[in-house]
């Protein structure tokens, strides 16, 4: 691709400047990488119901 060659070319129709701007804006937004989702944290209430021992649920019902 040379420096004089356009990145986009209108093949049919005569778009207005606003239509071209909307198209370029949509292409720019779609080409950006999606942000990574934020890690979810477990609430203290949910953590309190989980067994703390390494054996997990197997030893949860045993007397301490």
C-alpha cells in the first residue's frame, strides 16, 4: 500500500461528510481491543460459608 493510496474507498453512492465521519468512527471503535473484564471479588458473606480447611467440603461436617 503506497502513501497516496486511500485506506477507504467509496464504491457506490455519494456519502456526505457526516456519513463518512460516522463510518470512520465506527471502524475505529470496532478496531480497538476490548478491555479486560474486571476481576470479580467474592463478598465476605459468601466467603464465610465456605470451609477454610484445605480438605474443603469433605471435612466441613466433621467435629472440630
